[in-house]
C-alpha cells in the first residue's frame, strides 16, 4: 500500500521528465520534429487529418472563440486546426518546428486563401513569448503536441501567452500505436518500448501548479490507409527505426498480419482514448 505522505511528496513534473526521457532514449523517432521533417510524411499527415474532419470541426467549434479572437496554436502541424481557426477568428499564430509540416502549412494557406496566420518555425521550448509571438492570445491550444520534456515550464509559458483560455489535448492510457510498438520493439531492437507520459501524470502536474482544468474524455478511431503493403512498410519504417532489411522484413511480416483490406485499400486500424483539458485563467 502506498503511503499518502509519500504520494504528496512526488514531483509530477519530474515524473513527466523521467518518462519522456526514457521514451526518447528508447526511440529517437518519438521526437515529432524529426518524424515530420520530410514534406512527403507531412503531406500524408494532412491527408489523414482531412479524413477525420468531423473531429477537427468539433475541436474548432467547441473552443470559445469569436470573430475578434486571437489564437496561438502550438504544434500546429500542417495547419489541421490553424486553417479552420483562421476562418473563424481575426488572427492565428502557428508554432511548428518541423520543416515538412511548415511547408505543407504554407501551401495549404495559399490554396485556401488564408492570410491571417503567422508561422513561427520553432520548438515551443525555444519560443520567446515577447520576442517571437504577438501576445496576448484569447486562446492558447496544443492538440496532441505535448512532446516537451519540461512540461511545467511549457505550461507556464502557455499561461504567459494567454489572456484567457488554455486548451490542451492529450492521451489517456496506451494508444493502439503504443501497443503496436510494444509488440514490435523487442523484435526489431531487442528491448522494450517505453511510451511517453499520459494525462494521469499531466493532471497531477496541473494540480501541483494550482490549475484545476475541466476534463472531457473521448474515444477516437483514425485508421491509416495504404495502397500496398510496401507503402505501409515504407511509411512506418522511419517511425519504428526499421533501417536494415532484416528489420523491414519483421515489420512487413507484422503488417501483413495486421492490415485489413477495405474498398481497395489496406487499412491499419487505430484508436485511442483522448482527453481534452481546458481552463480559464481568471477562474
């Protein structure tokens, strides 16, 4: 049985750092700025996000913004949220470190005729609020982009940039890709896979900061589609660091058993339980 006194003494931001460090040491591709640095992979991400427009639209329309609002989107990717937000608010600042993602974001801005987005190509950890941004923002949002090692410092910076709301989205429990890599990692690399920290640790960090957010939990299904087994192997190899022919053969065998045929495509089923956490600074 755990001693309650000891639980109170836990520094949850250090727990987050430890789990993040262990995850990154075991899997360098956990660094999303590296995964999505290539234009082709970023474009695939954009196309996948467009297949789940209902979730995107719900995220935008459930955020408390209006025509005069200013939004800061952290880890904006290819503009999945930034572009829809830009149609609803006066200004969006998109912070995104990956060159591939920034390339697609600018391309989609031009295609959609969106001109009220400013792009900051930096990691959130390296952003200077007063020097790189245009605060304050009515809404600061980070949607599944909490790969910062020092999460407490990252949240403090979000608070600094926001004049009212902060919205964060993260994961609850192991995702389908966590389970996938847990199966594959010992076969590929001879060691266990360590997932990154989830919302249980995050909530305790909030609590120790004196932040008591609203919470909403939901399940999301978002399958990946491929035209062939070879495309699936080529897409997933960088993510699981399958560099040798032997490792790619292991991945090919695994995917051959997992992929399902559907309407002429090969589908890799994927789902996760996710959590929306948000608070108003004046509360």
